[in-house]
């Protein structure tokens, strides 16, 4: 898990469209902190700092301690509103957290040991079905990424959620099926080790996708 970010904020005593525009003219981003059955708290954060944080690509999975006039609130970013023309942040929502909080987040997957995959050695292609996995994580233990070992995959093989080792306390949010994360597909003229081609695997993937689109 990444280090907890530190942000300096100011309370926002005036809310509404006019007040938000005035804050933006001063180089600030209007934000709201909500959750834990407490009243929402309106704040502003420095625009340049938030731009840098958002560009890291890990903004939604990074915990922050926000200092508001000496009061520290631990939060997780949940939503960003961008300007439709210039594509910069105009409002950010943060959710309050406690040590016992569990939250749903999308975590990127990283495939390791590709050089040891029999299927890739034989010219197969890595067909990534999911670049991220929706996980339920303790707020204090959000992983940066999930490493997935594909060293044993041959052409025609698939790797499903049940085969992925998750950190303690972390579970997938999809529990009604063992969804596919990656497959090894064959190039033209190459067959799998059992003499069958990838048609069945591809059919399984299409079925998975159709099921997800219905949900």
C-alpha cells in the first residue's frame, strides 16, 4: 500500500455555484468530505497540488490525511468533476474513513512471469479480460496492485478470480461467479496442447461479458 498523502485544506463557509467559482478564481478546488454519518464538510484544496495528485494515476486508491485548521480527517477520493472543455478538476468528493472501514475500490492487475508461460513461448497472445478488479478492502490496507502469476498458462488456458492470491482481508465484490481475468489465445495455425483450439475459451469469455452487461 502507498504512503498516506498529506493535504492542507481550508474550511469553506460559503457554498453554492457563486462561492465555488470564487474559490476557483483563487486557484482552489471546492471539495466535500462526507460519510460516517457525520455532516458533510465543505473545504477547498490547492488546485496545482490536486492536479499533481490526480495525474499520478493512483488517486482513487490513495488515502489522504486532510488537515483542516488542525483537525486531521482521513479520507479516500470517490469522485472528481472535470471541466467539460478544459478537463481540469472543478470539484472533488472525499469519503471519511476509520480504521474499521471497508471500501470497494478498483485495483489494477499486473501480470508477472510472462517469460515462463508455455503459451506465450509458443507464440500465443495475452488476452487481458480485466485490467482492474473490483475489491472490498480494509481502508488501512488498500493494495496498489494485484500481481497475477501466469507462468503456468498455455494456449487455450484461462485464469479466473479463484486462482488469484489476495491480501488478508481483501475479497472480490463479484461473488456469484468465478469470473475470468486473462486468457492465452492462439495465433493462426497454432493449437493448444490437447489438440483443441481456443473456440471454447472465447465462447466462455463472451458468455462472461454478456452476463456482466446484463447486471
